[in-house]
C-alpha cells in the first residue's frame, strides 16, 4: 500500500486531481449582498485562501432556493443571478491552482422564522429547538411531490450554474440537519411514501439529487457530499445507517464524501471535545474504510500535523479538512505542508464569552473572516463585545426587514 502524505495529489473517480490533501471545509461566511449575490469582499476572502496552500476550498453553503435561506447574508443561486459576480468569486478562489467547490444547500426546517414563516421539510414535525428557542423557527410543512421535484431540479440547476461560472466542483450539504439530512433522519422524515420509511426510501432524495447533478454537469466534474456519521439524537440517523448510505454512494460513483455530524439541535460540529481530542470523526472513518472504497474527507478536530499525517498514512482517510484555523491564519495549509508549523491553531475564545466554548470560537471565526475580506490581518485583540458587533452589525441591519417575495 502506498503511504499518502499531506503534499501528495489525489485523483478523484471523475478524473480531476486535487493538488494536495488539505481542504478548507465550509464555513457560512455571511458575506453576500442583500440580494444574495457574491460580493467583492467574498472574492477577496477566497483569493487570500487560494494563496494559502490548501488543495481544496469548499465555499460556505450556497442556497439553491432563494425563499429558503439559512441566514440573511447567504449567497443563493437564482434564475436572475448575475453570473459575472459568481465568475469573479470563482476566478479569485482558484488563482493559485487549487480546487474551489461550491457547497449547495437547502436548509429545510432550519430556516429562521423571520426569513420564511412556512419552511418546507420532509414532514410537518415540530419547529427547530435551537438553544431552547423554538420560536426562532416556524413549524415546517410537509413537502409534496411537486415541491420535492422542484428542489431536486434546483440542486441540479445550481450545480450546472457553478460549473459555468468556473467553480471546479460542487458539494451537496447532506449533514448538520439541513434538508438532505432531514430526509435521511427518521426523526424529521416521517413519510410513508417513496421518500420515507425504509433507509432506501429516506436516502432516495439525496441519491436523486446527486444523480440529477451528474446528468447536469457531466462525468468529469467533481461531485461531493457532506454526510453525518450520525445525528447524535435518540431515534435519529445512526452510524449503522450512515455506513449503509456510504455503500449506496459508492454504487453511485460519488467523488468525495466529507464526514461530519450533528444538527442545530445536537451541535457536535460546534462543541469542543474534552482534552482537545483530535479528529472527532476519525474512528468512524476507520470503520467506514473497512466497508467502502471511496475518497473520504474527515473534518473536525484536526490540528496537529503529525496526527494528520498518521491518519493519511493509515489509509483511514484521503483528505484532511479544517475550517476555523483558516480564519486565524489564511496560510495555515502552506505552513503545514512546508513544515513551518506543527499545529494549526483556532481563533482564541473571546473574553467574557468563554463559557460558550466552540460557539465562541465560531463567532470569532466569523469576525476574522470579515477582517480578511476587507484585506486586513486576523487579530487577537477582539474583546467579546467587539467581536460580536463585528460579526452581527451587517446581519442586524436586515434582520427585521420584511423578506421580499
């Protein structure tokens, strides 16, 4: 068996090649215009990350339906979208020869009430209960066949749009409790038709989305998916079911699976792990490797270069994913590849907000992305209030404005 290193290229099943094994995983940048278009600041942010050495950059979630947003400042692909804005973003983010994949998403029931008072979901289950504030989200309606078909078509159209704009691949967000994940989970999918019940039926939505994207973009364009190892909720999508879905994805010829976990109501992807344990989902990846042979990316907890290299050498995974360290140091990937640093570091926990743990670091990452997008350097001098204001000022200006149809 050939032992892979961080610097090695990776050829995907479609024939495309990633120049190395480090990827910037998706973070919601909240840097779109009020009309959900990419901005020059977003392009500037990705130009800096392109110069930072990662072989693959995955964008924050781009919405396929403008009526269903995760946040006010999400980018969305709409029929009237100006492709030149997306071309500028794609060109900036691939300046240094790396891949740039657009992450495609539909939030389903995880759409805030002020953005959509009647979100679509597999079933009309209870509203999202985020931080015990269920009133922030509305009760969803069960999508009918027409709505399901329309959303599947929107995923495919958005992928074709990304390809035309110059993005080098797409990733479907099938984790963290968003719509694709909602169809997979028996907690949120209580249907009795072809889209619910058995795992084969619950996986049908994801598989149909991926199939329609492949038809739209052709055989040589990379298609990935972000998949939960589990929902970490009683009665939800289990690790065993996730393994079975991996076998389905292998049959379907997926190019890269990114492993993550959790949802808004079980926020594993934000919470810190005791003793700073490396690679939250690495154990799952080792089990999965015994079941399937497809390119796998693991995101969550990787910080030490030695651990990254050991994980690659063991064959448990093919790509190491990180997110927050890229906001603390936009050149962290190149520093790791060249051996200039042994450990990637997160943004600091903000003074006064330390008890929020990983959520505090997420807020700081958000603030640092805004600095990078303005051409400035990351800073360690934010106080808690300063970071919060930097993170939220643009959002708050639109928060209570009525959403235009």
